C-alpha cells in the first residue's frame, strides 16, 4: 500500500538510542519534512516503523491518506 504522509509529529524529547540530544528548530523541521510524502508500507503500523527506522525518531502523531493508485 502507498501512504501519503501529510503531517507528522515526532517525539524529539527522546531518541531511539536513549541518549539525550537537543535539536535546533531547523533540525526538527528538516526531520519532519523528510518524513512527508509518499511511503510504501504493509499497513499503518508498518508505516510508522518505516518512518522511525528512516529518521531515528519515534512518532507522536501522524496524519496520512491512503493512495489508491
């Protein structure tokens, strides 16, 4: 399935590696923007896993549309 991610919010308070790291506002925007767009995944859980693996950040909220074509 293809998903169009229209908006996403990451948990920038805690990265996947457990280390504390403070991002600048511009870095947060860059990471968010990299996750927007079309992703291919089996389902919505797989979509979140794919984005988390690609960005290195856990997702708080995600908004998407399923692409039929």
